[in-house]
């Protein structure tokens, strides 16, 4: 049995690694193509609308991700109800997120165009966050290859669409619409794989389970909100104080500074079920496993900071052009945030 689990861990990690490598290649090279085409001002508008939605997205996720995996691992027979209950809770959370975005738009007095961008991305991300519950199901079952296949398929289609939009000189509106199409396609494919693979789809909403999960998740939700604010509030401030072009420069630095984040995310996500299992064995094994994980992630972040600091100018000019040179100065500082994240 242990060999089977080990094989599943390796398989899931490999699939997720392939997906994230493709995603980061797309983010850097296709992202650079789009940034060059749009220019700092429009690219700033695009990233600003996305950042605002990300800040509020924790309201739709409700901090349930780790709680879901824990419950699914410990209560295998009730996994169908756990899935349905989490989906229902996230539907409510997504509605709350949309209302929060509307309040933000009114308070911040966003113009009609930016309001439309924020709401389009917000609605589609709310849908995606609901169906990301299925992604968590695959993670708990250690069959993340279905998540990876979904994301890889959609990613390749989105790359083709973006290249087509650039080559045919489409406006920013179409790039915003592409984000919505991407989120909808991922939600649809995840649902199809779940119906195909899951043998436990006849679940019901469990009110007591919902209360129990929310009780465990609310500190994680608050943490998610704080982290989102920490990671994105600077873009809101920059736009309001300086303008869209400045946020375009800053967005390039942020994109490159976060480019390597997929590595620790894959490591942490893939090992989370193992960490839960270690806790079930003994407290010492649990602490030892966590300590080893944190130590290795710190060393990884420090190494990424050193390399990026010395290569920032070269990377930015090569990928995004001289027009985005200011982003290199920001990147050489911003890269060190990875240690604390």
C-alpha cells in the first residue's frame, strides 16, 4: 500500500510540475508578448482589474482548501457530502465577493470601462473558485493529473487565442474576455473529469459539516484576505497615486518576481496529504516534516533572490523591451518578498 501511495505522490507531483512549467513559460513569454503589444498603460489597466478581483477572491474561497483536504483524507466515506457542502458554501462566498466588488467600484469611483473589466473577471473567478473544489477532491485522492490535464488543455488554447489577438490587433476588451473564457473552460473540464472519475457523486449538503468546516476555515480565510491585500494592495495605491502606466511597469516586476512561486506551491500542495498522515502517526513526526519543508522552502527563496537581483535588467529588457526598463529596478527589490510568502 505504501508503494502505491508513493507512486501516486510522484505521479501527481510530476503532472503538476509539467503543468506549472508550461504555465510559467506562458506567463513569461506570452505575457511578454501581450505586454509589448498593449504597452504599459493598457497592460496596467489589465493587471489592475485582475489584482482587484484577486484581493477579494478569498471571500469566495472561504479558506476551505486545506480544511477540505483534511476532511476528505480523514473521512473517505463522506467525501461526496464534503464536496457538495464545500461547493454550496463557495457559491455563497462567490455571491458575497461580487457584492464586495460592487461596493469597491462605487467607493473607489471606478469608470465604466474599469468597472466592466472588474465585474467580468470577478464573476468568472467566482465560478472558477466554486469548481476548484473538484481540484481539491483530486488532490485529496492523489490523482492531480486530471487537474493538470484540464489546466494544460485550457492553457494551450488560451495561448493560441492570445497570439491570435495580438497578431490581429484586437483591443484590451478581448483580452479581458479571454480571462473569463479561460476560467469557464477550466470549470467545465473539471466538472467533466469529476463526473467521469468520481464514484461518489451522490452527495448531499450537510449543515453540521458546513458549520464544522467554517469553524476551522475562518482563520484561514482571514489569512487569505490579509495575504491577498499584502500582495496586491500596492497596485491599487500605485494606480491611484501615479497612473496606469506605472502599474504596468510594476505589474511586469510582480509577474517576474512571482514566476518561480509555482515550485514551492507544488511541493507544499503535493506533500499536504503526507503532512496530515504524519500528524496522525505522531506529533514529533509531524513537526519534523513541517520543519524540513520550511527550511527547504527558505533556502529555495533565498537562492531565487540572489539570482534575480543580478539578472533583473537583462531579463526585463530581453523579454519586455526597453519600454519596461523601470520594472527591473522594482524586480530587484520585490524578489525578496518570496522569502516571507
